[in-house]
C-alpha cells in the first residue's frame, strides 16, 4: 500500500508503507474510501460503477452499483478482443487467425466459382442479370486484350522496320566500300606486257604466213606418186 507524507512545499509524497501493520490499516481505510466514492459517483451521476481490488495476500474485494456479472458483460462488449473471462491472449490470437483464414477461404471459393463462370462452366444456376453481367465483363476483357495485342503488334512492327533500316544502311556502306576499293586499285603491269607479247606473236605469225602464201611457181604441177 501507499503512505501519505507532507513535503516541504505542502505536496503529498506517495511511497510504499514499509510497516506491515500500518500498510494493512491504510489498505482497509483506502479501500472503504474508494468504494464510498464509487457509490457516491453512481448515485450522484446515475452511472454504472464497479470496482475490483485484490489485496497483497490475494483476497478479492469488489463493489458494483448493479450486478457485477452484468457490468463485466457490458465491459466485455466494448473490448471483446482483449477481455474474455478465463481465456488467455494466445487463444484469442489463434481465434482471430482462424477467422481471417475462414474469410480468405470463402473469398477464394467465390473467385474460383466466378472464374468457372467466365469460362462457361456452372452457368445453370445463373439468372439473366448475372449472365448479362458476365457477358459485359467478358466483352470488356476482350477489348482490353485486343488493345494490348495491337500495341504488341505495333511495337514489333516498329522493331522490324528499324532492323530493316539498319540492314539497308549496312548494305549501302558495304557497297560504297567496294566501289572505293575498285577505284583506288592499281593496274598490274604484268597483264599489259602479256598482252603486247601476244599481239607481237600474232603479227609475226601473220607476216610469216603472208610470205609463204605469196611465193610464185611457174610450170606444171608436180605429181606425187
């Protein structure tokens, strides 16, 4: 329990009473004073008041302006997650997890049913409004898919055109290099000398043939046996 002492400036100092007998006497007086104030509060303000006190030895003392069980039940409605009589916090945490898992399982089941309906399965239990809603959703999905497909085709076409331009530029550069190499390539003298020798040989052979064919012969031809 606590003891009240006077400080220099007139303030009350609160600290534990070391003497066991004095502590028990103070506990009894303060407890009765607390319950008296709780009763006055309930009467003056028409409030529902309850007070629970455990002594150092573990003895229970309580006060309630109405039935204690109803007051505790009312309190439990305002804090159901943290105050349940006789139930530890670990069990409450597990119950919360179980509730969340049940909610997730139900959501997954609904999504699976909806997916089967979108695929044309399990439509026997659907009403006309539900079928119209599915039709609208499918049409919307198809428009989105077609739009995305057109975007991919356009991107692919741009890439192919860019690749075509790169190939044409590369081909043009190679052609220009070939033409440049052809213009700066030197004439080989061996080929020229060979041509002159062949021309000279042809002239000499033609002259020799002319000399042979222009010889004259007078007389009868000689008959060879």
